[in-house]
C-alpha cells in the first residue's frame, strides 16, 4: 500500500525521484500523442470535498495522459449532502474498484485517516487537507524553482533562499513547502503579519520575519499566499489597504528583488491584495507555469505510486502533529 499524504514522508531521494520523473513526464506533454499506456485499466477517483480549479483539473489531465479511467466525485451534489460519512463514501468507491483516490478535504488529517483505514485498498493522494498539507503543490513549486534556479536532473535546491509571504496560519501550501524545501536544502523565510503566524512555528525548519522589504533583496524566489478569508472569523479580516501596504507585492517592492528572482503564487490569487496585477502578469511571474508543471508532477506521482510493480517511494510514515 503506497500513499502520498505529506511532504514530511518524502526523503531527499524520494523528492528528487519525483522531480526527475516529472521532467520525463513534461517531455510526454510536448508530444503530438501525449498519452502513456501506464495506467490502462486502473481507476482513479478524484474525491473533492472542497472547491478546486487547478488541482482537480490537473490531476484529471495527468490521469488521462497516463490512460487511467477517471471518476470525478464532488461532495456537492453527492450523498455527502445527505449526511453520508467519509467511511461510507470510501467503502462505496472501494466496492466499485478504485485503484487510487485523490482526496481534497476541509478536515486536516482526512487523507491520513483514509490511508490508515481498511475502507480502501488503493493508494491515497492528498490533494489538500484543511490547513495541514498540499504535497503535490509543494512538489510542483519545487519543480518550478529547480527549473529556474538550479537546473539539472538529480539536483536539489541547496542554498537557495525562498521567501513565503502572507497567511501562513491557514496555508497547507506553506506547510508542505517548508518541509519539502528544507529536505531539498533550501533556506526558507516566512513573512507574515504576527496574527497569521502559526503557533509553534519556532519548531519549523525555517526563519520568520515581519519585514518583507528587508527579506526581498535576499530572495531567489518569493511565493505569495492568499489571505484565506473562508477559514477566518470575519472580525479578523485584514482590510485590503492595510494588508497590501505591508505584505502585498507591488511593482515598487518587486524592484527590490534580485534580477534572477522569480515570483510565485499557488493560486487562486486575489489581485490587488497579496499581489498587484502588473507583478502577477510580469515576466518574472511563474504563476501560469506552475499550473502547467502541476500536470507533470501529478503524472509522476501517479506513475510512481501505481505504475510500477515495486514500490518506488518510501512507505508513508505518520505525519508529525
Ligand atoms: N493551488 C491550488 O490548490 O489551487 P486550487 O484550489 O484551485 O486547486
């Protein structure tokens, strides 16, 4: 049984294997015939309890490029709205012969629960759980950074300085990135308003700053995060003006970045809040490229989990609290 739940489960060799395999998958994506027969006859279910544009569609494209049979399940319009539990949903999918389940869920730990259960026998891939983890997002981000900052198969991001800015408190993208980037040797700095820094961040393998202007000139990549209003009490919403003044990336701030530095955002973005439109659409922005790279990463993950006869990744370990 093999799963991808957390970037904490990946060794450096695991991560490099996924990144290198994704480079090969990117070659497939440029061919006239984009399909590989690897997952022919396998059924992959995309089980989404939370909204998604990028992750859901890119998993579907990846699955189809590997010739899998794809089933898209959305909680909206399903029997979940009648009170059906995760267990009964999983048992139903198992009865229909799911070989893998890609799950996005609002509850942190839901994919881990599924992976540890005997409700499903197939692989579980975490497509984002609550504020916990979004491992394929971090992998596609590392893939994008590696292409721009340290090209070459088999190479990590040793010494590269990555700044992650914004609502870290609610960000599964930030958590997955901090763990993976640390494993790949990068130096990560989080910049956030004090109210959006998670409790216990001192134990994370990264630095924390409250001064974006001081950190930008020392950054090889800056990753802007969305303020996740849907996970906040309305009383704590920062106003757009006060937030963007201190933590938004506008043209004046971006000018302080080194010439080679890239600007990233996992999406969805709120233009004018955490990032100005002219920067999101600028030459140094990799936002659209990140989406394209997501297909290659998800092809690589599914190929490595389901495609070979032997386990290619280390067995999943329980995620740290
Ligand atoms: N980055 C990301 O997870 O986007 P979606 O919520 O659109 O999938």
